[in-house]
C-alpha cells in the first residue's frame, strides 16, 4: 500500500465513524467479538489439564454482542455516505449566506456533487438539505434560460452590430429581475457591460459620422477650395475605418451612407487634384524642353485646382505667371489635341480641348483661323453630351418624385428617350463618347431608369435590359464556348448582351458548370448533358435570385458536336429562365 493511501485511511475512518451509524455499529461489534475471542484463548492452555471452554457462540443474524437485536438492512454504500456528509456540510455553510441568489447557487452546486441513488441513504437532516436545493432548481433554471437567450443574441450581433439589435439586447437586460441580476459572474458573463460597450461604440460611430458630415458641409460651402476641410475629411474618414465597433453595412442609415459616399468622393477628388498639381510642378521644371505639356496641364486645371495651387506650400511659381509663360504654346497644343480628337472622338478629349480654348481666351492668346471651325464642332459635340446627361439626371428625378404604382405616359416616354439617347446603338453599353463623363450620379440615374424601363414594359424586350455574363467560374475547357452561346440565346430572348458589368441591367453569374456524357441515342449518335448553376443579380432593382441548376442536352456525330449542342440548349434554357423570372417579378 502506498504511503498516500495509508495516510488517508485514518481520515476516511473518522469520517465514516461520524457520518455512518451503521458502519460505526459494525466496527463496535467487530471489536467486541475480537476481545471475547482473545479472552477465550487466554483462559485455557494445552498443558493445564483443565477442559477447554466451550466455543464462543457467534452472534447470528439479527443478534448483537450485547444480546440485543440488529436490524437486517441492505449493504451500505460507504462512498454515498461520504458524499452526503460533504453535502450536508456545504448546505449548512450555504444556510449562513445572506443573499438568496448566492444561497441558492451554493446549495445547487453542493447538490450537483451527489450521484443518483445517494438520496436514498440520506438521514433526516440531509433530506431537509436536499429539499432546499431542489426548491432552488426551477428558479436557477429559469434564470439560466434568460441569460442564455441574451448571450446567444449578443453573440449573433457582437462582430457586426446594428442599432436595433443592440437596443433589443438592452431591452432584454431591462426585463431581468433582481434574482437574475444577482447571479454569479460565471452566469452573467459580463453581458451587461459588454452590451453597453457595443451601444457606446455605435454612439461613438454616429458622432464620428456627424463630425464628418460637418466637414463635408464646410468643404461643399467653400466650393472645394478649403484645403483644411479636405484634410479633415480624409482624417475623419480614416478614423472611422479604425473604430473597433462599427455597424454592419446594412445597418448604416441612408443619411450616413450619403455622408460616407460624399466623403469618399471628396477624398478621391482631393487625391486626384494633388496628383495633377504634382505632375504640373514636375513638368514646370522641364518647361524649356517641353513647354506644350506645361500649357496642356495648366489648361486642364479646375478652378479648385487653381486655388489649391496658389494656396499650397512649396509651389515653384504663381499660376498666373506660369500661364503667361506658356501662352505662346497654346495654338500648338490645340492643334495636337484636335488631331487626336478627330482620330478618336471622346468626351474626355473634347473637355481637354475646351479647357485649352478657355485658357487661350483668358490670356487673349490668338487662335489660328483654320482651327476655329474644328473647335466649333468640338464645342457642339461636348454641349450635346452635356445635354444628354443632364436630361438623364432630370428624368431620374422626375421618376423618383412620381407616386409609386401610378402611370404617366409622358414621363414614361421621357424615360425611354433619355436611355436611348445615351445608349450605344449597337450594344447595351453607354455610348463611348458619353461614358467618359459618366460619374456616380450618372451611373445611379442609369440604374434607376433601367428599373423604370422594366416597370414600364413588364420586363419584356421593350425594357432594353442588358445582361453581362460572369463566366469566371468556367474552368472546363470543353465549355469555353458557353458564354458565346449565352450571348446568342439572350439576344434571341430580347435581351442585349453587355460586356460592361457596371452598366448592365442584369449580371448573370455562372458557377460549377459541368459536362457529362449520357448513353448513346438509339441512332448511335453521342449524347452529352451540360449543367450549370446560375445566379442573376438584378442591378436595376438591387436584388439577387438563385436560378438553381439548369441543364441542357445535345446530340452529335462526335463528342465536340454533341457538347456544342448541349451548351446551346443550356444557354437557351438560362435565357428562358431569366425571362420567366422577370415576368413573375422574382
């Protein structure tokens, strides 16, 4: 026997002596019998000649050494007695705790250490302790349930909180009773403090957005000339992105989203402007070798750029002096720009020409007569583009102001005409000339009016809906022709295939396309099946639909012909499904 085991025997015996009367009587009986047996041996010797005493009668069942009777009982589970004794001790200590909740939790913790069947051996005092613990059980269980529900709800919103969800959590905390609020830290898990931290984090985010909105307003009021406001916008935007607690994107209010978008736009505008000014500063150092580049760069500066240049630090010269220095170069710059414009007409090139012409006008620099007619044509085309885009924005505003569900024939005709004016005649894209001037507001109007077209025509061919196919998920070399089959099928279904996903009405995403050979047909021709999973993103109405798995089959004399026919059949079914979803509005 080990030393540790031996040293624990006296302690265990002492505990059993106190806790188990039956064990105590058993030990006493054993001691008495042992003494009597020893006395009998000592009373007679082998050589005395006296007769040996009669054998000592052993107590039979129910007898005691003192002549009494011992009740016959089932065997005693000694370890159960130990556990019950410990439980009684812990329960007695719990009775001394003043707080009801703490007392209940202590009783429940002690009771949890008993094993099934232990209660059958409990003494009267221990039975009272068990009843007290069992009375606490439903109170603790109900409280545990409430805390668990709050903990689960908190876990669902902790990483990406929303104001409404956090308020619901706070409301849940408010419904807890004093019993719940007095539970141990292990049960509460600091949920009250953690939920309040989330709420405070969202408050801090809201305040940061408000501060950003004030800086955006200052920048706007200065017509973009306030460099301090621009710098603060960039700093505040950076701070927002580093906050530990930020709401999830769909929990940002429309006003906040507008502020954030405007701040991002201003930030990009400021960065682009600073890049232009740095480029001009570098070109000015090489002005003797390349004066036309300097003249062109100065001509493209906006009024805001000009203010920033003169207000900025470490500028090589004042802008007015620089303009005078390059005035003589402007006719040559115009000639080069016009030649490039006539080779490839774009709105961007047209705006540059008008910028140089405006600078020449301010400096009263002479423009050769042979350039005037060409300049007039550029001016007319740029002005026509401005009018088309302005009409697009105006019609969008009118459509948004219309009462939902009502019809307005004149406005509907304006919608159709404004979209057609900007759309390329041979595709679903914005025409190449106007695309160069398409900014955020124009893209939003384009999307809105496509939604209007779908509403006006019920999603039919008259909606002029364009579809861009995302075929990046096609890895099988046997399906390389599937996008072309889709373009053909979509066109046949009244849609306009688009290559630019940003301006398309619908984005079709293909994933996991597969080709599988079937059993040959009765005529011996090979049969293949093409299955593709498709998802349609309705850009014009901001929603997405899973089209599921769509399959097509094809027959052919050889595998290539059969696979080609299967791709065409699958593409046709995809186009049909898009049309059906549009008609159902799903």
